[in-house]
């Protein structure tokens, strides 16, 4: 059976931590920032972990980690 290739677009959008968690960036951070409060902008700037187990399984399969 051939090796699985990772999804290149997904590799650019997520980061795998040392323990295997998947980090993603928040949406709504690219434009129209003046209408958002400062606290909301700071909150949108931090990376979030992908918490849904089904999504984690799909992402790991597309990254050829399994």
C-alpha cells in the first residue's frame, strides 16, 4: 500500500503540538477591525485547540499521521 500524502493546505493552517494536540487560528481577524472591541481583537489573536474528537480524527487522517 502506498504512503499517504498530507494535505498541503491543511498543513499551512494548523500546527501540531508536542503532545499531539491540533492548534488552529480564529476567523474574523483579517479586516473590519475598527468595529470590534480591543478585548475581542486580543481574543481572536490567540490560537485555539481543536476540541471536537471527530474533527481531530479527520485532521489527523488528512495530515497522514495515522
